[in-house]
C-alpha cells in the first residue's frame, strides 16, 4: 500500500544490513519527514503531502514491517525502529529535518529527539500517547506470551478467537470472516471517516500481519516514553484530535506528556472533529497548524487557556469516580 498520489516520487532506501525502506517524496526545500501510526503506512498522509510540499521537501517512509517496506528483523526493539529512521536519513543524505508523526510515529519522534537531537528540528506530534502504566506492561507481556504477530497463524485456537486486546491479533478463518473483523475494527474506531479510508486502513492491517518479523506495536509497549521525554529539547507542537483515542483513562493527557519535555518552546493545537484518521479527514487543518508552527515556533500561539484545559479534561470512556464539576461563569458576587 501507498498513497494514490500521482505527483510523488517513489523509491526504496537502502538502510543497511540488507534492509530496504519504501518511501514517497514530493516538493522542494528543507526536509520534513512524516512518520505514520501502526498498523498503517504512508497512505495516512496522502492528503497533507501536497499541502506541506509547497514549502518543504516531504518524505513519507513506510516503517519496516508496514506498507511496502519489508518486515523488520526478528528481535528488534522499539529503539531499533527509531535507529532505522536515522539510517533512512543517512541513505537520503538528510542531515537534519522537521518531523510530523501520529501515535507510533509520535513515539518514534520522541525517541529521535531524546537520542538524536542534532538530527531533529521542529517536532509536530500527533496524539503523543503515554499509556496507563499498568495497561502498557500488561499488554506487552500478553503479546510476548502469545508470540506477538505470528500467534494467530501458528497457535491452535478456536475459530474466531481474538488474542489480546487488539483484533489485529486475529486467527485466520476459512470463510474469510476474519477480514470482516478487520473492517469492523476500523469502522468502530473511525465512524465518521470515509469508507475509502476505512477500507485502506483494514487492508494496511492485513498487509502488516502478513509480513511477520518484529511487531512495532508489541515493542512500543515496552518503551518507557516518560523516561525518554525528559531528554526531549527540540521545539514541539502537540496536535490534539478532539476525537482521538489518546485520552484518559487509557492514556495520560497530552499536556502531561508535553510537560515532561525539556523543550523551551512547547505549543498545542486542538483539531476539532479529528480522530485517529485526522490527517486524512482534516488535512487543511493539520497542514495549516504544521506550516504556521514550523515557520515561527516561538511566535505560534495555537490552543491555550480554558480551551486547552477543557480538551485535556475529556475522557475516552467515563470513570464515574473521577467526575468533577466546576462553574466557570462570572456572577455579580464573584470575587
């Protein structure tokens, strides 16, 4: 899978050890690298690439194990996936770049900033996810126990069994109905997105799990993002989809993630209506925020004050013991 853009250049970068990474590029100017979420690939940025390419040379690689890139080597951990981005930059002759990323891509960006700050410039994070600590470790341990992404194909399961907390780990069935499960998962997660995008996301999931190799989802669950964020120093913009899944109680707030960074410039922008497929559904809004921030990180205002506070108070699912009420209105007897 890739974008359907006709105006991009497509190719493979030799990143060492016999590994090749698929990428698409468009535009001229300072490099801007887009890092997609799991289990998708560079198609996620199809709508924003032409908008960002008016100002930058945009690169959209498929992380190893996804899209048209080959499988990641067995035994890779999350930081190996990060290192592969550096190897991609080396192969393309890119010394330093701006970055945008969503979910897994945002995690890769944080690790890049923490360990390769000299290769990073402006950092635009989409849905930077700090998992609930207990949930993160439990999910990682469970996926390790069952054999990560190979488990559905090599273990004896009952027909239709789903392993773990993601239906991506789904047993193949003779009637092909497991493909419907992939489809329904994407429909549940992206109810307002175009059916074209839902279909391509479901196809991306199936393409990923047919590759084998190290699984980025499993290894990212072992990655201690909080530990890495303390070493992040580059100017950062947190792009917050108002309908994204990165919310309490499954995740900590994006503001709390930003607060752990050592960056002197930290900004926020809420993209209203945007969910997991925000870059596809709201390309103009994402591109505008990215372009304005990268043009003037210090002068960019974004979302602040009460508006940001309200966004950070939203939960993905209700936790009734944590419900609070406050009255923000002004009255004649208000102090």
